[in-house]
C-alpha cells in the first residue's frame, strides 16, 4: 500500500478543497485561451481507462487548433512507457504510476526521468448486473471472490452468491468473474488494493478493455467485474464497499474523504527535458487539460476534477 501514499495525499487535498464532480469544476481554475502558431502531430499511447477522456480532450483541442492531427490509442497503461521511450507517442496516459523499472529504462535512454502530470481522479467500481439484488460488499469479500490467495483476511473462498448474503434462487448461483488483462493499470491497481497484493483466480475472464468488462457483466446475470466509474451503463450497477460497517458508494465525496478505498489518480506522462521547455503543441494540450474547460471534460466523462490548488501545483511542476 505504500506505493499509493501519493494518491491518498491527493485525495486528502481534494477533501480539504471541498471540490468534487458532484459540485462541478473549481471556479478558480483558469479559462483556457488559445495561442497562435499551433500545428503538427500529437499522439497518445497508453491507458484504456483514459481512452475516452483523451479522445474528448483531443476533440476540444482540435476545436481550437484544427491543423493539429491527433492519434489516440488505448491498449493499456503498460504500453505507455515503451511508447515514450521509443518516441512513438507524445503522451503516455496511465491509470497507475510508472513502476521503478519503467522509470529506470526511460532514464537510461534520455538521462532524466519522465514527468508525471496528474489530470483527474478515478474511482474503480465493482460492477454487478443491474438485476442483482446485492448492493454492498467488503474488501475481504471482493478479495475472496476474485483472488485465489485471500490475503485481505476472508476465511473461505467465495464461489456462490449465497455466501455474500443472497437467498432464494440466487443462493447457489456461481459467479461469472470479469477482469481487465495484465497490461492494464486497472488490473494492477485492483490486484494491489482490492486483493491485497494477491493472485487472481485462474477462472477470471480477462477482457481487453474496460467497456468489455462492463458488457460482460451486462450480459451475465451472475456477472461481477471491475473498471473505472466512467464506464458505467444502464446494464450494470456499482456496488458500494463496506468499510467498518458502513457502505460507501464510489462517488467523488467518498473518494475525497478516503472512505471509498478504490480511488486512484489518472496521469499523463510526458518526455520533458528539465533544461528545455515543452514543445508548443504538448504545452498547449496540457494547458487545456489543466484549465476550467479541460476539467469540465473530466466531469463530463464521469471522473473527479482537480481543484485549482492541485492543478496550479501541476502546472508549476511542468513550467506552464
């Protein structure tokens, strides 16, 4: 859990600022004003979770700069570091922080570390089919459903819905478990936090994207899976998580307060030489992301926006 201290600190700052997706973006965020002379190519390779958000930001950016050609690919967070190292992408969106080995490989190539740009906060939802009567699960129960190791402390393997309180026709129904695949940052985050670092069951159905997880749960009455809250549809519902006897929904307020445990940062990594400014097209894209208009896109896509207190720190860090 030590690797997530940074996001816990971020959530604490969100709570202190009283800013959430439920109340809209921070009015103190600066308005984005376009500049002249921006053209060329801009590419992104990385997180599937951020794919929709990157696409929406790209559409907004092209509204200001129609001469910029933008390509967005979202195969998983693990694809971002190689793309930055090989210079095949300007941005590496990631739903987790880079691992030490990935940073080391980048530094060996360029002589300095990549820059991490915090862009938004996400809550990972545990999705159930919309017709499932269950509303709340604890982390030990989630662990015992998804993992073979049960490191979060549940005493027995959970294989039937009756073991988490459902009765009648539901009692003896087995789970159909949907998961992201191993290249996904969501897969790694869920493994570390919801499974307490344990191993997934071999019976999980690994999916190539977040939408595929939600679709699987939608089509299976016994389905259970996880992905970012921005992917929720009418075919599923997001379970609350029982913490200390209280069930907390995966919303902005509970993420900011720390009561909902499956919250994380969403990042854009960029190759910025510390002795040089960013290329103009990269600079303006990040200026947009960290502006009022950019954070309105965050809310529209179902995520939690940054307050100006945090956005200002991020802008200063990258020299905007």
